[in-house]
């Protein structure tokens, strides 16, 4: 919904902040994400209730590390609030990031840190945003920023309705798929504009900049001249989610193609995307960048080593895992698009590429070959989710539960 968020939605943020305070000793609570940018996606249903398409994101700043009991209490309270809101959309959830105050000053120079300082909206406590490091195009972690592209590929893959390859989509499924496509393609300027020396804090500002300056930017060589207008239409649809008459399969193809073009643009001239995992160029942070990530990857490596031996573990450690992940996700999308376009041989080939890639990345994976194409594609998507949870989300149990709900969602209305 464009324009200002209505009073009922704003009051919900205050109520959620009060609930978060019941769980932990808060020094500050900030609203983050699309709600803080006034770009929240929702629709008012006929009964006056709200259907959220965006998640609701908060930052809880605490004086010291939370105890295990406080973290469990926080998860319980948030789960209660999600049930109370009773949102029927699988895209909705409430996410609360917890940071000790002393860690604010050591946040890494990422897009998250930049948007926190630029957009964070104080709901309770002290305004501590000046303690957050200033992020500019000079100190931005570009490899981390580029990882947004494979995260967008995963978000689209995760949220494609289960019914897409089996039957016509129902109205809510169409809204979910349309929103997912429009929301995720909008992060292409988030990733590419810093390479042009431009760092902007909202989707509106980035799209407006492309509409105004796009022709003179180096990135314009990677896209059709109509690309800025395509993004503007996606932004409009994202803010007012109505996909009743939209041609969703062509839109799906456009979005995947745009993400491929963005990835290719970032590679050295003449290097093909298929060579991403085998050439010397590093597009992403292939090694852990934080103590938490190092610990999570260490646990994963130990688990793989115990089960498969040191030789297999060494092979896994030498892989460009995020590059392989990117290529595997693209293969999953190519398989689905080929199948939807009636190109069944190409669909089978891409599905085999996705399965082989996952086997390199995730030795516990065992290919499930039984069933028709849709059954096998959905099963492989689930296995990619197992790897994503272990490798990117480091086994986060809260994410695991949400992942399962999203994977199994179908509109029963």
C-alpha cells in the first residue's frame, strides 16, 4: 500500500515493542526494514483486517548478552503475537534481531548497517543510531552486498507456490507469487548502485535514481533500456499487491533473467556466469567473516568430516560454496521455467544440474528420482532448503520451523 501506513498498522508496531520489552531488558527498540522505510506491503481485507506481505523487523538493543531463558521467552512472545495477528500470508513473520549495545559500534560495513542508521525508527528507549558506524561507498563490504543476489534467488525459490507446476494458481497464491517476484528484483539496484558510487537507503530512492540517471550508468549496458521502468512497475505492484490480471510466468522469467544479468555484470568482462565456481574471481565472501559464522561453519565441517572422512571434507572446504550455491539456485529456476514453457528436455537437464550441484555442496543429500517432474522439483527444492538452513542460516531452529511452513503452504480457500 503506497503512501503513509494507516494508524492501525502504526499502533501495531507500538504494541509489538511493548511485548518485546516484556521479554528482555531493552535499552532501545527500533523498527527496521520496509515498515521503517514506509514501504510496507499490505492490503486491507473486506473485514477490515490487514494482510501483510512484508515481514516485520525489529532491533532489540540490550545492555548485556541475553540469557537462554530470556531468548526462549522472547521467541515465545513473538510466536504468540504472530498467532494473534493471524496473518494468512506465508510471507509474514516477525523477526527480532538482538544486539548488545557495545556491539553497535562494531557492526560490519554492510547494507544492513547502512539501512539501520539511515532508516531505523525508534519505538522505545534511547536513540542510539549515532553509535552505529557510518557506511559509505568507500568502506562498504561489497562482497557481502553482492550476496544479496543469491539471497534473492533463494527467496524467490522458497516462496514459489507449491501448486505452480501442478495447477492454475488461486487468488492468494497469485498475490504471493507476484509480490515475491516484484519484491526480490528490486534489490538489484541495492547491489549495483554502490558500484556506481551511489548508496541510497530506500527502494523508492533507488528506482527514482535509475529513472533519472540510468542511461549514464555503467550498469545500463547489462540491461535493456526499459529496465528502470520495469523496476518502477514492480515497486508500484509491491506497494499495492494486486496481481489479478498479471502474467506471472513471464514475470518470473523476467525477474530471473534480471538477476542473472546483474550477476554477469559483476564478473570480469568476457567471463560467463557458468564459470563462476571454477575461475579465480571471487564474487562473494567465500570464507567466514564473523566469529558466529566461523563457529557455525566449523560445526558443519566437523559433522561432514566425521561422516565422510577427511578427503571428502577437504574437497568440500575447497569448493566456492556460495558460487556453487548461486549456480544451483539458477538451475532450479531454469528447470521450473523450462517446464512451464513446455521445454521438458531442457527442464530435466537443468534439474539434473541442480541435483549434481547440491550433491557437491551437501554430501548428505541423496537424489530422489521417483515421481513426475513437479514431485521431483519440489523434493529437490526441499533438499536445497536443508542445505540453506545448515550453511547460510547455521541451523537456526526458528528459521527451520518457518521454512517448513512456507514450503508446505497452499491456498486452501
